[in-house]
C-alpha cells in the first residue's frame, strides 16, 4: 500500500526504525545499493542511489538532489521558469518504504520511489508524485471517491544500437504472432519471472503490431502505486533485456512512420467499494458520477495531451486510423476514440468496467498524467458534465457536419499546439499549481525548440533511446 503521508524532517513515526530493519534484511540477502527513483517533467526516470546501510539515514533526512531537474529536457538541456532551472537550492528525496522492492533482474540492488520536499520540510511544488498523491487525497476527502488505475506498457525490442543509434528489430515475426513470441520466449519468460518475484501482478503479455513491439498489462492499483509500478516495470524490462543482449525503447515512435508505442491509461472511480462505471442507469451502465468524470476527461483532452503525449515524437504516433485515439470522441470498446468505455464481460462488469484513455504514451511522467486525468475528471464530476453523442467506428471517417454535431474534433497535431491548449486550460493549471504548470509549459516549449527544422525520421531518431 502506498504511503500517503508527506515526508517530514527526521522521518515519519516509525520510519527510521523500519528502514534500519529493512537495511539489515536486504544486506543479509546480498543487496548492496538502493535506487531512489523519480520521474522528471520531461518523462525521464532519474535516480540517485545509496548504499543499503544508508537507508535509515535517507528515511530520516532524505538524500539531496537539485531542483534543476524539474526543467531538464529529454536530451539533458535545461530550460528555466521564474522559479526553476537555476543552479541554486537543494531538495531532499525520501524513499517510500512501503514500495521498497529487491530488483530481481539487478542482483545486489533494491528500488524505491521517492517524494521530494524542501530543506525546510515543505512539499516541493514541482514534485509530480506529491501532486498525484495530493490529488487522490483531495478526491477522497471532497468527493468520497477513490480510484483504481493501470498503465499499459508497450515497447520495441531491438539489437543494441550502433554509433548511429539505428533501430534494428530483435524479432521478425508478424504482429501478434506465435513466431514473434517464440523468438523472444526465453527473455520474456525471464521477464515474467522477475516481475513475479517483485510482486508485480501481470495480466497480459503479448507481441504487438509494430516492428519488434510487445505489450504488457498489469493489475490495477491505487493511482500512486500504479505510477510507481509503471516506473518499476520499465526498469525491470530494461534490465532483463540487457541480460539477454537486447535493447529496448519505450519512445512513442522509434521510426518516423508507422505505429508507435503507447501507454494507455485505464482508470475507474469507486465509492464505498462500488465501481461507479457499472450498475448505473446511464449509457453502458455508468452511474451519473462516472459519466460526469468521463465527460470531464473528454472536455480537457486537447490540453491533457501536453501531459499525456509530451514529446515531439508523441505526435509521430498520434495519427488517425492507427488506434491512437486522436479525436475528442468516446464510445464503448471503440479503439479509435480518444476515450474508450470498457464495460467488461457480462457477469464481471462490477469489477472490470473502466475508462481507457488512448492518447497517452510512455514519454509521459506517469504521476503527472494520472494526476491531470483525475483532476480533469473531477472537474467534470463537480459540474455534473454529460457526455456528448457516442461514436462507433473510426471518427476519421465522419463528415464535418456529423463530427461537429457529436463534438468530435482532432486533438492537437503538434506539441506546440498542445502547449497552447494547456496554457489556456485554467482547471488543469490550477490543479497542478503555478510552479508545476509553468515547468510543464517550459519543458514542452524547450522540446519543440530542440527539434525545430527536423523531419519525422530525425525526430524519431532524436528520442529513440531517451525513453
């Protein structure tokens, strides 16, 4: 279970003693170091590591790291806002001991996500994990609603890149094929074993559509734990692949053309143990709160793409008729709509019904993505929003008049356009707070400037091995 309380100088009650016991236990099993992991605004997983013996100290006083990383770009250039991006200051990284796990594919190492606070012991306003945790707590306190979430993970498996960083698929079998599964069989079996040893419940694993592409789905958890798990699973996939002499890319697009890697989000709202997406009198069994929550996400979807699809490479993936969900449309089991209503099998809907948000990829910071999706949904819930007319089939085939009548429009076709949508979306900016909202804007603009003048193939190459 995720620790929902903020870190405090000196440690939360019992944390230091618990960390000492964990340190002794891990050391006894041959664990020498602990990865302290967080994700920056650009979606890059950043780390500091400590010797296992220093875990109690980290639980008490944290580990130092500069706030400058909140304005790093994917290529490690730095942009600035009025309060972020300078060489001044320090933050403290506090590990969440509840999520501490020994890394099965990296012998000698353990891993834990962190929250970041200031040296004065206050919440760091640009800490995305704190933002998500705060959003979840406020939803429970103000709306008596909790959430379950899961992030799909798609990636491309390749031969190790040469000096030019080229992409050569490590498998050649057709999409979804038994041949491709056999080609990666040994590596995949080791991956499933490693995840199981780490306590990760895998729902599905299969070859996907694009060259060398695979997908893994994990069980739903509370949103903070779901974001943590997404980071941990990707760390594990990389480590297992490396042990097999392979490289992996979670980038939205490894090539300038074709289907890219998604990171679709599944999200459901619950109250007093009841799934609000099932058993109701609204369309497809939704209860009024679930419909309003879905309508809020749909309304804010153009601005949300600045967070959920935050890379210039994201827009190589966000193309019509590729199941990427590039329209402000919704439908039951409609995989071309930006918002897919999943009802689940008859007899299992009370447990399985949820929303799938399609225009999401793994360049997204998962804490920012989930926090903003929940904030958008809560805005719809508060206002009692209603969903527009449902669509079936591919919305790209709708005529202009029919699309307008259904409220269907194309999502931003570039990161620059997405940033402008985000800048004018006051509910999203208010949810993030000015420091984090400005960091999102500055980093996205920095990425736009970084690829100015590049063609699609060059953009794909620029981000191919960043994620």
